[in-house]
C-alpha cells in the first residue's frame, strides 16, 4: 500500500475516480451507481484514516465523452444513455485532477464533481 511510503516521506495524495453516479441513481444503473458510491465511501474513510500530510481526493465526473454508449448491448439501457449527447471532454476531468494536485500542501480538496453545464444530474 502507498500510505506507509507517503507517511514516511511526510506527504502524498490519493486520487480516486468515482462518478456522478456516486451521488444520484439512474434507471438500469443501480449496480454501477453503488460501485461508484463505494469508491466515494472508501476514499472518505481513507481520508479520515490517513489525515495529517496525506491528501485524498475523489473526482466524480458527470457525462464524459467515451465509447461507453456503443458498448451497451441491452437496448433499453442504451436508450437511457441518450443523455450522453451533452458530454464533456476527458480533458475537463484531467484539469480537475490537476487542480486538486496543484493546491497548497495544507489544502485537501476532498471532492470535486465535474459535469456538463446542461446536465440535469
């Protein structure tokens, strides 16, 4: 695990990728949303456990450009992902991660939600 090394060096940062699904549940996506909530919950527990000089950040992207919609074989689930027409670039997520990393050493940006401005979720 990385935390012993981070503790030994007196600094470090864990960054976990969750999803807007960690904060809202959609039809046909309950299991997906549950796994993303688990990422959020485990990260929050880690943040509380490591404390001190180690930072923990969870990034929860909203709809992001990807090949996900093309890989869904269930027709009804594919209908639900029509909302993907209002997606943001993966670079927006990368900039959010860079923002969290770039904060002063005494600042822990524990959570960032990044979503399209037109998103209802």
